[in-house]
C-alpha cells in the first residue's frame, strides 16, 4: 500500500534542551534569546522542526518537567515576548516549533495543586489523585520512577497524593473531565499562538488503573512496580481520541508521544493511521537494552544482535500501519557515540558518523538531539557534586547511602547511563565555557570542548557536523529514504547492521560495521546490483565503477572499523 505523504514524515527534528543550548545573559543558564541567536546554525544544518524541551514557569525540580504555570515562561529563560520573537524568527526561516507538553503531572507549586491540598472539599481537590492511608501507610506499594515511594503524605488533610516522579510532581487526575478541559484549553491557547505541535511527555501514563493495585516487588527494591497499572491504562485511548477531536484535529500539527511502556502493538494503537490519536510515538526499547540488576544503572555493553532485532521489529511491525520516530539521544539518555559507538580518539568520528547512517537511513522521522550532530560524548564525573540531575541524586542516595553499592561502582554507572551526560552545555567553540556562557555554567562543560566543538567542525568538510548536513540533505531529496520499505539483511551478523530500503523500482542498501575491526560482509557488489555509493564515512569510497576499495573486494565487501556505506542500486 502506498504511504500517504505528510510534512511530519518528511521533516528532520532537532531537540533543544534550553538550559544547555546557549546562554545570552551570562547567568550560566541557556535561554530563549540564546536559542534565537543560533537559528541560522540550525537552518544551515537543514533542520525543519525544533522540539523545545519545557520553558514554562517552573521551580525547576526536574529542570522544567515540573510546570507551575503552563501559560508563562520561566524567568531564567526570558519572557513571553522573547518566546513570541523566537517563534516568529523560527517561522521566518521556514522552520517549525514543537513544544513539550507535560500533562501527566504539574509542579506542586502550580496554583491547582496549592488549592487542591488546601482541604478535602476544595473545588480543585479532584484535579489530583488523593487517597486515604491504608494501615497507616500509603495506599499501595508503587515506586516513584525517581526512587522511593510514589505517594506523599500531606498532613494538612491526612491523605496521600500520587507522584510517579518526584514529590514535587503530583500526578493530575485525568479521570476528572474538568482537568481534561483545562488541558485542552491550554493546548488551544498555544495553538492560537502559532506553534506547530507537541511532544507529549509520558503520555502513555495518563490513565491509571482505578483499583490502584500493588505492583510486583523486585529484589532490592522495597517498592513495587506500578508500570502495568499506569502505562497504557484503561482509558488512555479514549483520552487521546478526545484530545484529538477537541484540539489536535484543529491544527496542522506534528504530535509525538513519549511511550513509556509502549511496544509495537501499543504504538499502532496510539499512532495508527486509523487511530485518530497521535502522529508517532517514541519508544525506548533500543536505548534500554541489556539492563543490569539495578535496571538502567549499569555499564553493560549493548549486543548488536539485540539492537538489530529491536530496531527491525519496529520498522517491520509498523510498516503500512503507523509511523516511526528515529532517535539515539535525548535529554534522558547518554550520548550515543559513547554507548553504541566508540568514543576513543581513533574511532570517535567514524563511529559517530556510522551511527548517524545506521539510524537515519531507516523509515521514520529523524530526531537529532543538540550536540549529537557533533558527536558529543559522555562526561566523566567523579563525585556527586559533578551532577545536577534529580534522578542521579536520588539513586545515589538510595544505592550508595544504603551501602548496597560503592561510590566507585555508582559513578561508573552514572557516567555510563546518567541523564546529565546529555545535558552538559552545547560545545560551540574552544573557549573556556565552550561559547555557551560568559558566566559559570549550571552544569560543567565537557573538557573535550577544546577540540570537539561547532567552530572546529564547521570549517572542516569531513567533520561529523558536515556529515550530518549531507545526510539531512539526502533525506530531503530522496523519497525512498522517507517512504521506502525496510528489510533487514545479514540478520545473524553480530558485527554488521545491514538493511535495504525499497520504493517502486528503487533500492538502496545500508551497511554499517559496529566493531573496531575490518569485517567481511559476505555480500558481493554483484549481488547488491551495480550502483553508486550515496554516502560513506571513509573518504576513499567513491563509487564502485571507479576501481576503488569496494571494487577490489567486490566478491565480499569488506567494511573497515566502524565503516558505513550506503549503496544506491
Ligand atoms: C520524561 C522526561 O523526558 C523526563 O526528563 C522527565 O523527568 C519525566 N518525563 C517526568 O516529566
């Protein structure tokens, strides 16, 4: 079946984490005017859509994912006039802006919650989820996703409220139609301002199982896993269809939902072409492979066969039914080159480019997280003071504080998977604070900014940055890259990720070596059909017909360490 065209299928998205992108006033925190000053950089990169992580009024307990006023801008980021100006400048350059929508919870400093906690009969009481104590303790055993219990006792009314994240992020009660109407009105207000869509924070968690059953206990955690009772809950699709009717269908928007606990089956429900809910979902299966006994806190390597399996499953199971989103990084995950590639000096650049080819030649909308286009790497901290993230602080206190693991072991894990790896300031140049700020940055700049920065890469045609530009250009000019069907090749290989895309009579083949050794692919040029090389990360690959390295071993194409090649047949 021929895929329907849509602008959000053809665009390339760039995520900005505003605290860390560009500071304009020397307070060490990125801001809206800073972003405005970098729009030409994004346009030049080829970006179509900017996804802006939250800039709303917030006490900043979870860096803005705890909103105290949905219709105001947080002081450190600027003013609403600055926002309007930014939006106008983005549109002026022919780009679009997608905002973050955080409506599973608010801040405890939101006016609704201040009212809600006041008394049991306050008109806002049912905006949140309040429960009586059970056996003088919380209503059930659910864990917060930031560790500890998911319920907080409030002495004023003698009841508990639910907070799946920090206790300063109380969960909204979506069962209450007034809550839903308030949210739809707020979304419409932003729509009327002219934004171009929403990325929806933990959208799969809005509907809670109203029986609130205990979750399964896992070794080493005194709190139970409530995920099965709050992810993909009983009324989630009714809510999203209602949201679609009342708001989304009125705008020409792009919508992408954060799919905690979402597999391919669920994704087809949320983002199916017939679902009338969202355009696409983010899933996390590929970035959460190989967890250890402490879940995401590990330093395990990723097995390529598992990675291939997961990404291929998402490609094939959504084919013709729903649209994929493609991402390696965001503000919650470590840097891809450190996790899936190789950030040692000899291989950093090759593997950063290889990862870009591997993912962005697939079917779906590409999302690039700030700095990924440079191959920014993880940051190595040695003490808790090096980190700001609430999740890191909570987990450290719980795991090291209780003596379960040593400081050294925890640091290894934080340096491998912690969220602050992605949140270090954007590396614009080699000056003291990487051109991010004139002041003291809120989070330390990665010391490698002296050689890994925009200024150095912009002036070098074989840089990671220039490579990203080429890839984006290809996505913009070749329908096969957007709409072509996907087929995995070399399924059994533990070293090479290979696949084919096809559209009508066109076909292209992507070959990526995930190792630091030369690998024979077992594929011959003859088998793949005559053709040219569309893009590759080794400069000496020019085209099969020109008698270069590919032609020399055409009976068995050899891929050098971290080599990526795309053949067009
Ligand atoms: C997902 C966001 O991406 C993350 O940064 C945040 O901490 C949680 N949702 C809670 O809003």
